[in-house]
C-alpha cells in the first residue's frame, strides 16, 4: 500500500488478518504493508477486544468402581528393623503405641 492508511482502514486490515489464517509475515507481504505496522494494529485490536474464554468442551465419562486392592495390609518398619503388619482400618493410635513399645 503506497498511500497513507487511516485508522479505520488499519482496523479492517487487522480484522482481515485475523480471518486469513496466514502468518503475519505472509499477510503483510501479500497486502504490501509493513510487518511491524500490521503487528502493531493486530496487537491493538486484540487488546481492545473483551477477553473471550475458550468454550468449555465436556466429554462423556463412565464412573467405575475403584479396583479392590489384592492385599489390604499395611506394614510399618521400626528403626530397630522390626516389622508390624496390620489391616487397613486398624486404629492408628494402637499401631503407634505398638511401634513405640517395640522401639524400647
């Protein structure tokens, strides 16, 4: 573009760029405009637009039961090397007293 381009025209050019699917460099070369000027007007246009959130895409899910552990036993190894195995759900205070007693 050899002639001076006014603000409304640059706004239309920036809008045309957004719809073009081209890179800024490709668009500027095809239109005969300076790349830096195009970049400036595209930036101004994007900044002036209200922020648009990407639409949320929901996917179908199927709820399944959690796999059952093949072994429902936990193990504590004391500093002395003693091992205490107990069932999941055992009173934690009981296990703590037992480990403490083994550590004496």
